[in-house]
């Protein structure tokens, strides 16, 4: 497992440009764990979901059991810390559609990938303050409808700088 993480980190480097997949990510019949290609595809889908959202991507890549947890977002939105931020696929889609503008997210590193989870270190620079916000997202994947989809996100970032950027 550690060797795979080191290989993936070396292969992807500290900065990566990901191609946008044209077709849904399908699971190989014999696969029980994400391949490096499937990991790349899911990371690219994640970036689109949080910075270039389309309802089509939401419907395609979010599993029916999807939930998002983030004390950073909860702090900004006034929700209780430790609570689920978006309890369902529909709640996440509605929140993304209601956002006037999504900041551009740039992946800095994918330091760890397990069988069904991916750690992503990212940054976003936006708004009048234009201060870089750095974050860590753990993407949990599940096979549904014979393709890898997101079962959930655990996301944390510098919410103080985020607030300064949107103020």
C-alpha cells in the first residue's frame, strides 16, 4: 500500500494537470480497488464538481448514498461543528447550483490513494483579497451502476482566509 502511494505520488508529481474524462469511469469486472487511471479520473471529476459544477457531473459522479462533511464549510455557513454538511447527493447539487461563483481549485498533490479513497491537497485563489486557500479533501469512492462514484467527501480548508476572500 505504501509503495503504491509513493509510486502514485512520484508518477503524478507535486503539480498535475488532469484531462477531463469524456465518458463515465467504468469499473473493470475484476477490480476491487481504484487503479491509478481511475484515481486520476475521479480527481478530475472532483475538481469539476467543486469549481466548474454542472448538474450532469453531479448526477454522474455522486453516489445515491453521497454525504459531505466539512467543519470548514459548517463554520462559514453557521452549521454545528461535527455535523454533516450536505447529507445527500440532492443537497450537494442544490448547494452547488445556488452558488453564484465557484473558486478555481488547483490540485497540488495526491499523496495517498487507497482501494476506495483518495487524499487530495488543493489550493484556490480568488476574490478581492486573492489570498491562497489551501485544503485537504478525502474522497471516498464506491461502485454504483457499474462505475466508480463518490460516496462522500471530507473537506477541510483555511476558512478564515476563505471568508476574507469572499468578503
